[in-house]
């Protein structure tokens, strides 16, 4: 069985849609953060698929830099969530409305 570009792109689109709807409908900041990471991984999957089927390494190099930046983003994002939890004693989005002011 040979997996084509269409299957990779459909998987990427499905993962991206799952992450997108998770961001829209979830109330917990940790779950929202995981859905954002899922969207990032879906876009990198599409880049790797295009790179593989075009026969170049451009997408793979770009994905390497994306994953490097994502590792730093995870550390900063989780630090912000932990700081919010320590300050407000919750990770629910509705209860963090004091940040609007």
C-alpha cells in the first residue's frame, strides 16, 4: 500500500480542525494550549508531506526550526499557565476575565 500526498494532507487537515475546534469550545487553558500545539503539529505534518513529495529538504529544515521554537514556546506557555494558576487558583478561561482590565 502506497500512501500519497492526499492522505497526509487529509490527516493534517483533520488534526488542524480538531485543534481549532478544541481552542474554540474548550474552557480549560491547559486543553486550549494542547489544542494549539496540535494545530502546530498539523501544519508541520503538511510541510513534511510537501517536502517529501517534492523531493526537497526545504520543508524538513523548516520543520526543524519550527520544532525548536515550539520547545521554547512550551516552556514559556506552561510557565504562564502555572503563574496564572498560582495567582487565580484556577485554569478555567471564564474565571480569568480579570485580565481584560
